[in-house]
C-alpha cells in the first residue's frame, strides 16, 4: 500500500463490506481517505475509528449515487477542499435478485445508475486531473458475474459486465499517461450485498472475506493489472466456462440461481 501513502484516496460505498475494507487497508498503509456513501452516521463512526487507529486524515462526503447529481456533488466536495484524488475506488453498487419481469422498475434503473452511470461519471470527472499530473489510479468493482449472463440477477450481472469492459478498455487508453485502471472481480463475499439483493440462502456459496478481496484488488492495481479475479476457484470457474457454449453456461447458472419453492431470502 506504499503506492498511496500520504495521498488522497476516494472510496464510494465506504460504509460497509468491501468499501469499508478498502478504507482500513489504505489507512493502514498511510493513505488519507475520503469516505463516500449515503449513511452519514456509519461514515462518521468509521472516520473516527480510522483517525484514532492510523493517525491519518479522513474526510466524509455524504452523497447518494443513485441520484444523477450524486457524482457531481462528490467532485464538488473534493474540489472545494482542494484535494488531489490520486486513487479513485468506484466500489458503490448493489444487486436485485428475482425475475426481471416482476422486478421493481425504479429499483432496476437505480441499479443501472449506481453500477454504471455513476462509475462513468466519477471516472470522467477525476481522470482529466490525473492525466494532467501524469499519475493516478482507478479501481472499479466488477464481479465474477461479469463473465456470463446470470438469470435472476440479470440486470446486476449486465452492469458488472459493463464495468469490467469499461475498466479494461480504459486501462489501455490511459497507460501512456501513467494512469493505472483495474477491474476487481470478486465472487461471493462477506458483505451486505446478499441481504440487499434478497438472494435465497440456497444459492449462497462459501464467501471470501471483504478484507481479502480488497487486498487482492489493491495489489493487482499496484501491479498494473487491468483486471483481477479474487479467489482461485472463482478464477477457474470464470475461465473454464469459455470452453462451453454460452447458452449452456447460462442454463447452468439459471439452475443454480433459480428460486426454490418455500425458500426465504437472506
């Protein structure tokens, strides 16, 4: 984490899960952090804990990235403070489990806003200053769901496929400017994701810790990788499917994720 010692790192979705783990990992390495999320009480509690434990600077920015104005509000906040954001972590995101035809349309569109539009917006705002300085890093949270369609998480998986391809393409575009971009693709992780998404317990697999996932992502970014899959089994699973017809893969995934009668969400 020496890459970011004494530099400002901005983390969206920092109030829980992988975002919170990013904050601790970076703070332990001496980075100053800007915490962004909707829940100000959680952010304030986290900020106090990081300041006390690691003696770093911590700023809290309460913003709702489900709103179109959210990314601009975050950028305005850091601009007013005069912060040069050297590391942007687009971590905020959520999923919704269930049949698409029965889904709450407003919730589906909020997911597209947070998982795609806010990522593009924030990246577009923070990237030009990085290019001017000829240094900076961007980490985008994708998923193992980026590699195939996932029935019953159809919109979520599609948003994460966008995030993966966006990160990989951008990494190639900006490397000549000294900028690193990486997509982090975790599998099932210990976080609030499953509860928020409403996934049934039958499809939950062994989870990696949020701390391990955050470390894998930051290490890959520091090493100049354009994407990384956290966990050997996840890596093998994501790549073995390339040997099968896409329709067959989707059917296998549908069988694993389909709701079973009488089962309850987490």
